[in-house]
């Protein structure tokens, strides 16, 4: 029987969201209290609506940091970790003939930029500890290297991604774009792939993950980072990306409804501009968690997403701590659809 594979969109009903918690052996050590407060804020919103899977070094320490919350909604799994970017080391779920399958791709620290020996084992370890339901198949996808932040799906067979990331020579160096497309269509049951040739954010370690630039909000709507300031270093690239998005068509040939998100105000650390972006939001059951940076643009971004998600609460989370390590809200989370956890 031919396999029918569906790569579900983020807005599909979810069973849980994964967080991989910061600790003293991560790069978060100098600002650990600040960043764990951000993680706790994310956790509290998730557990109001669904289960939360926390991967951590020490459960008792995380409980101390979380305080008085509904622990019936939390699944703890203790293991060694290098870092906290669950979007990229987390398992990626598809449905194969209606049954959930979790893909465990190789995570090599965004093209061998950072150590990932422990993080690359997280999904395998979760499977071994019975975290996923019995009917869930976990598939080892090595040697293919892939990060969740590089993929945007509409749940209907269309993938949105960037050439800059997926064609990086430090990931799947022996595969050209056409070969990558073949494998992605095979893995995820895709009909087509929309490749963005343009778009980047200064300070981004991921080689232009799509979740920092443009996101599906439904199968006909894309929210994206728009830069209108000609003096901003991103102006030319993001204007070119906007033109590309305007040429894209839905599966039935219609233009996408495009919702611009404001370019986040400049944030610098030690003289380096950080990749602050409002596109790094997380869709959960009945809500969207949106990174805030204590800027006047926060509310502009919230209003834009209200147009994209009229049936969901748009909740701002202060992500100024997360951006200090070049990531934001979507980067530290991985959702699992209904029936997986």
C-alpha cells in the first residue's frame, strides 16, 4: 500500500509542547535567572491549554524556578543537554496513513557551529523513556541533517523554506537543491516547495531559518517581516523577500494573503546586532505566543497577528533574555500534534 504522509501545520490540535530547560552548563549561565523567568512565562501559558514536556538536567531545580503551577500538566524528563533550542533538536511529527510518526533527524549545531552531542540524542532518549504514546513510531533519519526552524508547512502539502539554510554545505553537503527537494517531498508527503532566495537577519546563527522571516498562519496566509527603513541594513534583502512572497501562489493558483510584521527595533549586545523578530511566534491550542521586546512595535505586531488569527488569543512574552543568545520563542519550543504525547 502506498504511504499517505501528512506534515501537519502548527495550528493543528496539539497534545503537548516541548521546552528544553536552561541550566548552568549552557551558554545561559551568566543570565540564568533572567532566561529561566522567560521560560517560566512560556510554560505557564502553555499549561493553561495543553501538556508541557520539559527536558531538563534536574527536575527539582526547574520546579523551584516554576513555583506554584499545575504540575499535572507537565511531563518531566531528565537528561544531559547542550542547549535549549527544542525547535531544532526536537522530533518532527508527520502522520503516515493516519498514524503519528516522529522523525529524529540529525542535529549538528546549525552546521557544526556549536556542540550538539547531547541535544542530538534527546528525541531518541525521549522515545526510550516512553514519552511518546505506544502507537507512535520514532524513525531515526540519519544521516539527513534537518532543523525544525527551517520548515514551514501549511498542512496541505506545501512547504515554505529558505535556500540559504537547507543548501548549507555544513549540513547535507553532498545534496544539491533538486536532491534536497526530492528527499523533503518524500519524507513529508509534499506536493511542492516554495523556496525563498532572499531574506536574513543580522546575528542569526541558523543561516536564515524560515521561522525568523515568514510563517504560514493558514493555508492562504503568510505573515512576514517587513523592512521599510532604507537606512536599515536589512532593507534590500527584506524588500527582495517581500517581492518573492508576492510571486508565490497557493496550490489553487491564488496569491497569498500577506500580513506584514514590523521590523523589530535594533537590539545590540557587546556591539553585535541581535536577530530580534516578531515572526518567531508559537501557535498553540487557542492562542499564539508572540515575542515581545518592550518596544512600541510590540503592539503593532500583536494587532497584525490578530488579523491572521482572529480566533486565538495573542499573548506577548518578554523575550529580551532569549534574544541575547540569538533566538526567540519559536526557537525554544517544539509542538507535538494530538495523539503523540
